[in-house]
């Protein structure tokens, strides 16, 4: 697509979902550096997320995490979001912060622990019902640390049974998104370590089950764009958890460590029709901001996704296809690199101006007194953070 108007239209329709936990204190296992002005409850997290949408225009939904975002009245939280121009997005479950889950949650050998985990997932679906959220996101910390510790096959059977119970609880228009992760917190084996395992469970469950690709959850050197192409081809790509990594699951800002990889991923998304709303692919951020200010970090992340998407949309498909058909190795690669090497910032400035947005979202936010205001107002109470 090299028609600028069509590229801008595609960019204008793109939606990027923000994680509520990115606005609270979070960081590494060694130290979480608390920041002044951090939200003290889910209402304040949503207010901060609304700032990101206000200056980027493409981030109108916020993922919640249960129980970190527990409130008494989810209808009230959803109305609060709407009053700020945003909506509740995916509901993320948590079966990894309870002592009972030390040896697993939905795969645990003890049926009582499995029941507790499944009951939590049912409660997450209740939150979806109350907020209008379309998706339940599942990531399981389940795994083992030592060979022989537990039986792989029995754990897969328990996983399948638990997933099936939750799947059956989903209503019309609700989906289950199953995330995989190579390792950590378990170090020997993980029960959903890769896209193949997630895919196999999703296929067995049915149409409402889709795979989540968290870009930080792979071994170094993994060709993530190939996984994206395969999942889109099979109609099983449900969502991204975007972030960047240099080493393991670093949760740095998307596009910061390897913008070329993000471009290659977005190229496969465009190729596979994943950018259209009808594809159902949710472009979520899953990041932690330990040393950088959180709202600007989210704005920068959204802009990084937009830039990678713009470059992917600029690929000259007729030229690429012709070179591929002709076996022109260097020519085909050159077509892709031409798109990647295009400075798309002027195009995005043009788009934002057409949308009535400030051409520079980072500067527009920095000019406001919002950061000062939240530091002054959010005094007392407990800052939100992992487990809060
Ligand atoms: Mn994730």
C-alpha cells in the first residue's frame, strides 16, 4: 500500500490498548522505584490512561488486571472510563500471587486448588459481564523447577479440563485469550511455553479461544513474525502483548530494543489482514515502567507501534510480489527495506493534524500541568503497584 491517503486511513483506524498496571509502580524483582503521583486505585489508573488516548487518539481501551484492579462496583468503573472517553478492555486474570499456587494453579495436582483457580477465572468473566469487556486473558505461571517433579501429561490434562470449564462459561461475543511464555517463574518446564501449546488448546476449545503473542515471551532469536503469520493464517491470533526485550521478559517499551523486529511483525500483520477491525486482533501493550515516567512512556510506546505500522503499510506490495515471483532475492529484500527505512514521522504528523490532534503527542502532554497536578493531588492512600 503506497497510497498515502489509504495508509493514513488505516493508521487512523488502528487501536492500541493500554495496560492499567503500566500506570502503577512496577519494575524488577530487585527494586520497584516508587514515583510521585502514581494512581492509588483503578479509577486513577484509568484517568492516566485517558491522557494517553487524549494525545494519541488511538488508545481508547484499558486492560484491567484482577485482583490488582478490584473495585466494589464495576459498572461505576466502566462509567468512569466512558466519562473520560475510554473503555474497559481485556480482563487479565491472576493465578500466580497466592500461596496455594506454589506448585501450579489450573494444572495443580490438588482438585481443590484447581477449583479455586477456575473460580477466580469465573469471577473474571463476571467482571467482563459487568464492564462489557470482550476478552479474558489467561497467562499461567504453572510449571516445574525439576525433572520428575510432576507429570507433563497429567498437567496438560488438568489444564485442558480447567480451560474447558472456563470456555463454557463465556457468553456470546466473549473470547478467551491464551498467552504463552517460555520460562519464568518456573525454570525447568512451563505448562504453556510456546505458541504451539497455546494453539493446540485453543483449537481443541473452539472459535472463542485465541492465542496471545507477548513479544517478550520467546527464546532469543525466535522468529516472532513467522509465528504471527502462522496464527493469522489459521485465524487464531487473538492479541498481542507488545513490549521490548534485550534479554528475557524485560517488559521495556515496545519498539525500543528492536524496532526492525516490530516492523517485521507489523508487516506480517498487514499481510495477514490482522490490522482490520474485523480480524479481532487486539494490539495491547504489556509493559512495566520502573525508571521512566509512566504516562509519557505509554505515549512513546503507542507512537512506536504507529511508526512500525506506518512503515509496514508503506511496503510496495506489487513490487514485492513481483520480485518474489521472479526469485529476485535482493530486489524483494530491497522493497521491504525501502519501507522500513522511510521516515514516517512526517506522515504521522500530517495524520494527527487532520485528526485535530497535536502533531507531537509527547510535547503536547509535557506542556500540560497534568503531571504536576497528580503529584499534588495524589497524596495519602496507597500507591498502586504489583499486588495492589
Ligand atoms: Mn503479557
